[in-house]
C-alpha cells in the first residue's frame, strides 16, 4: 500500500460536486506521484443529502460520510477540513474548522467580502493551523517555470501583464439561474469566479496591485431558476424566472507597486472560449505567454537572442527541469488540469508536516479579495481605487 509508513493526514471534505471530484482525485493520486512526508487519507465527506453524499463517498473513495458538516469538526479522526462548497459558506466553515483546530484548504474566492476574508485570516492565525486557498493554476509546471524565469531576471523589469479568463458556458439565455449567478450565494459573477484566478496569477508572477479601475456588465438579466448538476452543467427546476444580480463580465486596468501595468478581462460570454485562462507578460528583456487550454507549453521571447533568430519559442514544460513535471511522465508526455490540484496538495501536505502555510494561503486569499473589492468599488464610483482604500488592516 502506498505511503503505509508515513504520517497520515485525515481529510474531511465539505461538498462533493465539481471541485469535490477534483480534490478527491488530487488526494487519491498524490502519493502515487510524489514522495511526500505525509499522505492524505480520504476519511469523510459531508453533504446535506444523504443519498447523494453516500453515493459520492462510494464513487470517489471516501471512507465515511456525514450529513451535517459540523460533525466533521467534532470528529477526532479528522485533521484537515477541505471546503469545496459555494462561496457564501466559506467563511463560516473555515472559521469553525480553525476553531476546532483543523488545518484548512478552502476553494476560491476566499470569501464574499473583505471583512469575511479578514476574519478568516484572523481565525487561522489565532488557531495556529495550516491554511491554503485553492488557486490551482499557479501549480501548472509552465506557470511555475514562468515564475522561475521572472525571478531569475530573464525578463528584466516587468512592464505589462495582460490576462484574460474567457468562458462561454452561460451564453444561452435559457441557462438556469444557478448559485454562480446569485449574489447572495456567490458574491460576484465572472469577477469573483474567474477574474480571481488571473488576479492570483498576476500577484504570483508580477507582484502586488496598487490601484485599479474597472467596469462590469450583465448581458442577460433574467433566467429560469435552476441548480448546478456537476462540472459546469445545470438543470432548470421550474418554469419560474429570477433576476441575475451579478456580473456576466468584468474588465479592469491595474497598476502594480513595482510600476508594472495590467489589463484584465473575465467573461462567461466569449463564444468559443471554453476555459481560456491566458496571460502575456512583457519585460525589458523579453516576454512570456501561457494559455491553460495548451497548459504544458510556455511561449518565451528573449530580446538577447541572435538577430534573425528572434521570435517566441515554445517550451513544452514536461522535462525534469520544470517544477513538478519530473514527478509524472517522461519529457513530452503531457499532463492536465487535474495535476495542478495534485501539485498544490503536495505543498499542502508538506506545509502540514512543517507547520507552515504554503502560498497561496489565506493571506493571499485576503489580498486577492482586496483587489476584487477595489474593482467593485471602482465600478460603483467610476474612478480609480487604491487597494489601500479598501484594506481595513
Ligand atoms: N479552483 C478552481 O479551478 C475552481 C473551479 C470551480 C469551482 N471552484 C470553487 O469551488 C467552490 C465549489 O464550486 P463547485 O464548482 O464545486 O460547485 P458545485 O455546485 O459543483 O458543488 C458545490 C457542492 O457544495 C455543496 N453545498 C452547497 N451548499 C452547501 C452547504 N450550505 N453545506 C454543505 N454543502 C453545501 C453542494 O451540495 C455541492 O456538493 C466554489 O467556491 C467555486 O468558486 C474552484
């Protein structure tokens, strides 16, 4: 049995649909690829519907289930609470988990508001538990390699980042009013859901934001009521209609503390773009480009290449020289979306053993929330907003 003599980290996961499946797969496969000092044990999942949670436990390989998530906190045989529920319950669950002395992995966005995010950071710090937020795209080997190139100074001073997260899954006006389109459950629309990811990549690769100015739009304002059914699928549950009260798209300009500038766009109305999470970064000595839909590759241009041979080169980041890639297959044998979660969980397990909270942790989630909130404030006021204006700390 894999990892039988290692420290066992017993996970209790709340929620079991799209991210539940991604996280379960991550925990299951981590010991198969990485020799970490601790291995996750799929101890229990929690959900409100007994039939659903029982079936999910069986399918995804969890040892037990609960129908009330608070039961997970009472159990002595749970070390970690993993939160894969909608955004409106992240704060309550994470704070209760920390108070119960459990380490916490929470899906993004960390919270609905800056105030909630602040309380979450305070709670994990006070309890001294290890915490991470699941910005998994940082853990694509090509993104990690981009970070390495930037840190080595290969691009020199960074001037620009332009990042887009383009989807098209709600373009049909008959697509139901699911939780991701209801402000009271999700907080914001494309903004908190997918702009949060490119914002995290920008913080990771470029640095801290200093000010932003943004705009948002809701194209379809009324939809039939309905529920998510797994992945990004949904079904309408009655003939009734409801109001969409979140953004369908968000776009903003940004300045960074180090002088770089950024252009960001997040939308669920970019026809033909299923999951187009992309960025380009331009520095004084070169540029890099990445696109999730071709996630193993990094495009790199270096100005000191020989004249006549200059141009973007494509690096397939599957060699042992590329972070995490050596744990998988021989060079050129590509990996996928699910491996970003495995790589993140490797860091999480090592963090638990070392007593440190690897980035991105709740502090990163908080900083991310500050930028999200600053853009929202800018949309309300129609002017630039400094990140420090929305930061109570
Ligand atoms: N990292 C990523 O790439 C990524 C991708 C998708 C979603 N997410 C995030 O993951 C979280 C979950 O999204 P999802 O796509 O898995 O949603 P989903 O609708 O597929 O699943 C949500 C799960 O939470 C459960 N749930 C809802 N309210 C609950 C409550 N009050 N108590 C207990 N369980 C409850 C549901 O029954 C379901 O099992 C969200 O915060 C979302 O933003 C992250």
